[in-house]
C-alpha cells in the first residue's frame, strides 16, 4: 500500500497530556478497526502546534475517510514517493 504523510494543524498539540494523546490514539485505532485493512497507522510526530502522521493506505480517499470518521483535522495529505536515510548515501 502507498505511504502517506498527513499534516494536522492542532494548536497546542505539543502541550497535550499523555491521557489526551492516549484518547486520540484509541479513537484512531477504533476507526481503523472498522476500515477492513484499507488504512494502517504507522506512527505520528507531535510538535508544538501540529501532528504529522504516517499511514499506509490503499488511496487518499481511505486517509480522508479515517479522518472524517474520527473527527481528525486534515491540513494536507502527501503521498510518499521515496524513503531515504543515511544508508542511501552509501555506494551500492
């Protein structure tokens, strides 16, 4: 499945408590359980005023469906074209 970055502007996200982060994570898991494997949450990065999520999904519509059903904001969705890391710079 394609990999997507989902940008969610959430003022004060970096000040969320562990309980608040657990609650939104549980809601995400609940929605995903009803999507019959069409989307999978990999992980998310919480910053001061946003959460950026990494998902595997069959298409962008599945990402939007998850957000709509969970009540999660979506500022932008980008399909990942490639993943690189320090090893990419090493000779083959």
